[in-house]
C-alpha cells in the first residue's frame, strides 16, 4: 500500500511550511547566539566554535541561494556594474589588510548567487509563458 503519513490539504500544507520556516530561522538564530556566546563571553579558542561558524555560513549561503532561485525576484541583468564597483570601492578602505581574500571570496559568491538568481528568474519566466 502506498499511504502517505501526512495527508495535507493546501491550507494545512501552507501552515506546515510556515512552521518549518520559523523553526529553521529560530535554529539559525540560536546557532548564531551560541557561537557568539562561546566566542566573546567564554573566550574559547577558534577551534572550539569554528564548526558552528562553518555550519552557519553554509546554511545561510544555501538559504540565500535557494531564495534567489525559487523566487526569481532578482534579475541580475538589471543590476548596474557601476553600483557593484562603487560598493567594492567603499569596502576597500575598511578591509585593506585582507583585501585580496575578501575581494576574491565575495566576488566568487556574488557570481555564484548572481547565476542562481539568473537561473531562478529564467525558470519563473518559463513558468509564466
């Protein structure tokens, strides 16, 4: 027999989805608080909380990527290159010591998230047509 454990209608599914979203965000914020507490209050070495920081980074980047892809709300073709360059130029003064690392990693992330947003926008356009 192929019986599903949960038989949700549309209203119940939306409620379930909202509940899962709230619980996911609460988990992310709890991990942030735990990581900051261990770093700044307990003054633990980086090795003690580095795993939480990496987990948070991967989760948040995955969340941003999925949001950009599934909503298709941001069209990278409408973003002006001038605005991106001004943003980078303003940050150069603040992060001069670690300039190359910050620029390379953030550039790769911007390109990856821009590609995801572009694919999501194309997917939404195809669904509309």
